[in-house]
């Protein structure tokens, strides 16, 4: 039922593209669990469309490595593995760090005002009791980062970043379920550090802040995997 609240019905204009865009958006913002099987008929009913555009959209997302095809011809969200976790974290830090460095000298006062506005809005969203809080904070976080990345003006690198975010969706969801706002570093902590470094024209500081922000979620998941492994080893010796 929660999925029906987060997926938006699509109109009939350019239906195939709109179905693809809606599923892509939902994956980026962590609407689906890792390992979750996506059923064409169920998605078609939720999106109020026929199965054909859903089938085509899922095929496109498989080709983009956001989803994976199973032997029984069904499609699922990729499982979380250490190898994929480390690979995604490494790729994101490398590519997004380069894009941030390119954006450094192109950001205007209006851009910095927008970055502050998005960060404050994200903090307010985290403090709210909104049942859709995870979705809202994910959207604000996305808007914050891409406000920086678009300033780089790279028609080649931005689609690569978008692909990495698409593949990272299940990890974003898993990290959000682990994160404890009372004990962990606030989710916007490194956003403020990044803004300050960018305003100083400090490329190294901006890259470090961005790297810390990207890897925070991946560290949370790695910590959970380590804890689960330790628990399994303990049970094996009992």
C-alpha cells in the first residue's frame, strides 16, 4: 500500500517514456528494497497503464544495471553485496568528485543561496513526523547534489552520475533504514562542509566533504553487514 502512495499515476502522452521515468525516479529515491521482485501486472495497476510500457521500462532499467533479469524471466532489484557496495562507492567518489571540482568556479551567489535553502529544507524534513519523510529527504538530497553537478556543465559526466545514483537506490534505502538521527552524524553535516569549501574555492576540501557524504551511507551498510557476519559466526560456534 505504501508503494501506491509514492508511485504517481501517469498520463497517456508519451506513455512509455513516462512509465520509465516514474520507475527510474522511484529507484533513485530508494522506493524498492534490494532483492525485491518487480511484478509487471502489479506495477501496471499502480501506474494505471497497460503491461507493455511497464515491460519495456523494466527492460531499459535492466540494461542500465538498475535492475537484474532472473532465469524465470522476472526482474528484481539487485541484491546488496560487499563487492557491489564497494564498487559503487568508489565510482561515485571518483566521478562525482571530478564533477564537483569542475563546478567549483561556476557556482554563483544564487547557487549558494539555493544550496543553503535545500540543506535547511532537508533538516526540517528530517525533523518532521511526515510518513513520507524518507522520500522527501531523498528528493532534497538529490536536488542539492545535482544543483552542484549541473554547474559543471558537462554533458558527458552528468548522465554517468545519474546512472550511478540509479544503481545506488537500494543502498540509499538500506542506509536510511539503519541511520539513527539521534546517534549518527546528521545527514546534512557534510552538505554544510561542502558548501563552505565551495565558497572558499577549496577543491580539496570540497572533494573530501563530498567523499565523506557519499561514503557515509555505504559505511552504515557495511557496518550492518559486518554485524550480521559476526552474529552468524557466533551462532555457528554455539
